[in-house]
C-alpha cells in the first residue's frame, strides 16, 4: 500500500495537501480506494458550501458500496476536480495524485490530535 509521507491523513481515510493561501487539496487514500473497489461516482456539495470537520460533506460510490466523505477541516468548498466528475475511476488509478476537492480553511493541519502523518496512518491501516 502506498502512503506518501508528503501528505497529512485522517482516521476516515482522507489525505490533505496544503497548496498555500490556507487552501487544501483533499482526496481519498490508497487504502480507501482499495476497500471501495471500482469508483463510479462522487457526489459533492456546491461551491462555497460550508464544510465541517467530522461531518459528512459528500459521498463516494463504487460498484460495491457507497461511503461518506467526512469533513477533514472546517472550511469552504472552493473547487471540485472536473476530471473526477467525468472519470471518477481515475481515483482508483492514482489515489494520492487525484484530488477530489479543494477546501479553504484556517484549521491547523499540524494538530497531532486530529491528523496523522504517514507512519501513524500506516499503523492505523495495519
């Protein structure tokens, strides 16, 4: 299983990547996409919607099941990856390179109580 050490992780199997200006790319982990199987649809709220940490903000569907996307940060939905709207299966191919959305947030992603580094995430998924 691939767990890049350049990303921050949540216990709900999302990754977070800072892209500057308090904006973050959000995606699902390799572990999560493997559990889901072939991804067929991603449902997300409208742009400028409020996102709350620990509250479902979207759904990712596969041929096996559907799973809630749990807010990793408090913030605002800034952008949705147009590629996943047309071809959601690209998440299966490159889960850590394919961001699902971008969220603007003032939350501290270095908070060790809320977020995991690659080593901690690897331990969680053992």
